[in-house]
């Protein structure tokens, strides 16, 4: 259900050799009003084999038909069967560049695909005849208990996806008793988000070049009551987001660029970010020169717990412990940080081994199913974070969309916990996975 012309329309799909009777030729030869009828006829025709076209290809073409896509779009969050159902609605409602900001990664999106493919390398070991009538999904982080191991990861510029932006997400997090992490690039202040949430959220920090800026935002979050500072280090070297650049060009040509909260334009972005108020954002130096000394300064400057987000190797996990970091998020920014081609789920084991239980290990990037969550917990994660799924829900339906995404994932996790004979999160161990 992708709209024609979207630069990310084929992201994640393998290229295939085209037959002489190609999809493109079929599509161009048909008028809009006859396309669906012809494709449905062709899907049941024995001529497919002669032409070298699979029935699946025809079904995919049918999905490309705009009318068919509209037929399958959700009209309410309750209709969603899985979290992917929200993606099509968000794509229809958002501008090209705003959806492109959610959808794209680095280079050819290879690391995005790797994040999903990584889960396929692990299988689950089901146990039988265990009393699984009662399932407990609670987890504890820094002395605080949460009803779910699913955390709403930081994501910038959420008013680009819904008018209420971070406030809608905060209310959803509150209603589902889930942990929320607020982005440096939020389009709502930490004070207003905390009020909507009903308690302080965790605050995510980018360095923004100058130490004074980083310190100013950290102190503001601390004054607002935020208990944890999540310092993100996976974008210090920058990233090559080709598809997003193309999406921005298409948006500019269509005249639909959001001048207030466009998430990909650094100048426009800074003007609409309340956490940048009273900071010197002129001539901001690059962050590529930062070292572990910066981490030490943060530790000394705040009483908040310090979590480092973006760790993907054993060596850096060991350094986190050496420098007194309180927690780690294993992350490649959802495939947006580097073109490593390596999934975070494949990075997890070496980091858990390096940490050896001394500090909590969280993980994000590519989580879409309850089985994904279970696999991460079995490999030693203390909790998982989601980004794109709840942004799809936000873009599609606002607060109720985010709530439904959380409900679906928790329901799926509960089902797989029953299937594997694990009645609480602590029962999920390496014995549950191959």
C-alpha cells in the first residue's frame, strides 16, 4: 500500500529480474479505472506461468492500486491487527517529507532491513504443560517498577506527525503506564510533557555542539524532575540519509513543507524546539570531536542517572561501566545512525556479557512484534524501546493510535510468554532461545 513516487517505496525489498511482460509495462498500459479489474483477472489466469510472473507479484500490484490501498486503510485504531496496519494510514495523512523522516535510514536503508532480519536468526523454545493463566510483564528500572517492558523511545518533532505531538504521546504513556523518553528536538517543552504525563519523563540529550548548551538542557530537565538523562552518541559523526533528502525535495516541489516543525531542516527545526530557548544556537560547532571526557563531565554535572544510547560493541559497553554510566541503550538509531548492516539484536549478547549485570541494558531498533521483544529479553535486555511503530500510531490517530500500538505489542508479548511457558519477565532466559 505504497503511494507511487515515494522515494522509500521499495526500501527493504530485494530487487528482482524483470520478465518481458514487466509490472511497469502492465501498469502503464492500463487506465486507472480498468487497472484493478484486469489485475484481478490476471491473478487467476494460467497465463501467468507462461509470462514468467508470479501470482504474488500481481497481488502486490493490486496493493499498489490507490483505491485498493484506501479500501484497506484503518478508520479507527481498534481495527488494527498488528502495528504495521498504522503505517499505511500515517503515510496517507502525512506529507512526503514528514513520513520520509519516519521511514528512512542511511544510504540504501540496509541497516533498517538488517534490524528486522536479525530477529530471524533466533528461534524460540516452547515449553508445555505450564500453568500460564497469569502473566506478569512488569519490569524494574532504577528502583521504579513499570507495567510493561516497552518504552517509548525519543523521537523529535512529533508535531510534524500530529497537532498534539508529544502531549498525545505523554497521555498515551500515562494511560498505559509506560515509560516515555523525550527528545532534545521535541516540539513541546519538558515541563509541558511532564504535566501531560502526570510525572517526569526521562530526557534524551544530544550534545548540540557547545558544552554550555548541553549543560543548560540537562539542568533544565533536572529542574523539571526528570530522573534519567539519556545521552545519545550514535549520531556524533553524522549520517547519510539519501531517501530523506529526496523526500524533502519532493515536498518542496509540492509546496507542502511545514515551516514550523519540519524535522529535517536544521534551521527550521531549531526555531520550533522549545528546549533550545535561551540557548546560543548560532554557529553551533560539530559534535564529532566529543570523547569519553564529555561523559565524565555530564556525570559530574547532574544528579540524574546517566544512560548512554547508541552502544553496539563490547568495547564501548565496558567503557560505559568504567566511566560510571548507569545504563546502556543498544541502538543504531533504528538504522539511521550508521550503514553497518548489523542489527542491534545481534549486538546485544556481547554487550550483556560485557556489562555482566552491573547496569541495566535496554535495546531499540526494529522491534515490531511480541516475539521480537521476547527474544531481546531472552538475550539479556532489561527492556526494549520502540520508535517508528508509535509514530505510525501518532500520525494515524494521535493519542489513541499510540495507545493501540502499545496494547497490540503487549498482547503479542503476553501470548508468546504463554507459549514459551514463562509467566513473568524474569523467567525469560537464554534457555528460552536458540
